[in-house]
C-alpha cells in the first residue's frame, strides 16, 4: 500500500505556523480545513494510507493548554476524524471503492520535546515514565478506532521495546513500528536494526516494522537488515535526504526527488509491503511512488498468470 508523505512541510507551504508547542498538531485545533485539504491531496496522489496530524501531540502539552484527559481524547479523535473526513470526500469525488486506511501517527517522546531527539537518539525518560507517556497517547487514539496505530521515528531499541510492550498490554490490534536510522545498519541511538527487528518480531500486536524519516540512500540496506531479523511486512517512508542540525534546530539539506524515486523499484523487488514518504516528500512525489508501485504490481500479476 502507498503511505502518504511529509505533513509538516505541507502545512508550512500553506502558511500554517508549526513553531508552537503542538507543532503540526496545532492545525488539528485551529485549521482543520487545511488538514483535510492536505489529506485529500495525498489521496489524490495515490496514497491509500493516510496518517493523522497527531505525531507530536502529547498529553503534557495539551494539559498546559488547559485540556483535561477527556478533552485530550477528543483532540486525538479529531485527528482521526479529519483523516476519515478526507477519505469520505475523496470517495465522493472519485467513486473509488479501494481500501483507504487511517493510521494514527504517534512519534517518539523526543518528538514532543522539539529538540531533534528522534534524529539524535537522546534519552529523556526512564523506562516506566516512557511507557506511561506512550500508553496514555495510545489509549487516546485507540478510542477513535483508527485502522492502524503507527509509532514512527523511534530512535532506539529501548523505546521500540517499550512501544511494543504498550501495544501488547493495551490489546491494540494493527500496530506499526518504524525506526529512524543514522546509516544503513543502525538506529540514531546506535542499535543494530537487525537486532531491533528480532525484538519486535516476537510481538503479535506488531503487524509491520519499518524505517521512516531516514535518507533514501540507507533504505535498501536497512530493508535487508529488517528482513534478516523479522518476517513481518516492511514499511519504508524515507525523507529526501535531510538531517537534523542542532545549531538551527531543524532538518536541513536534502536532495532532488529523483534521489528517492530511483530506488522505489528496488524496494518493491525486495518485497517491501508499504512505501511512502516523510519530511520533504510532497504529493507529487507520492504520485510518482504510486506509479512505480503500480507498475511493479502489474508486472508481478502478468508473471504469475503466464508462469507454467
């Protein structure tokens, strides 16, 4: 399936200020019509999995705004509802009956700090506190019944294991866990990706594992690392080659779209189940990814039907 692309960049392109404590999640509260419009643009480009604008939302940040726990549940549910609203509008416009899914996006703890920890592997919390952080967010989105709960940009094996345990303990169904990686073999926390895949392979609650917000050049070796440790479906959502710069407090660099798109066929050949994008990947790039994936699937169908 085709996952959507970078949401935050699309917000900034449309004039939304994402510099506050809720980052892109602010748009769920203040500009929901833009959230829906971006979701629809990715759907029109060929995305079949839409991620909610909840990646950096946290109970701590929302409590500072005066929200109680019931109201916080409503905010997370609003993120899911906006994605479903976009899907309904897309169906009405196109008449498509294809499967279109909502993935509730939840980043690592470091993403809610806003210091680039998801790209640095920085540890902020003890395991019990980290589990409590992930559990309350997962409970909130679970109330809204998304199709998938997608824990993204996880920088360490320790946090990945915490997330998997939370998913199991809460009885979550379809859970994806995606790592942020520093090179073709290691997470930003320095853990071997094959070892993390082996850890996650033990959890029935974890449906798919993968890599996101990682440079395209590292994706192929990382797919092999994941496959060496697990038989679960693989999801990849690279960025356009950006990296975190502490001095400026943001992602910088990145190559041309071709640097990402040229490897999509190879990822298909390696059996990657779900392909999308992260920071810097816009609807036009998702459309190009979708075309490559569709061609690859068509070739496989022909080969299957003509095999002796």
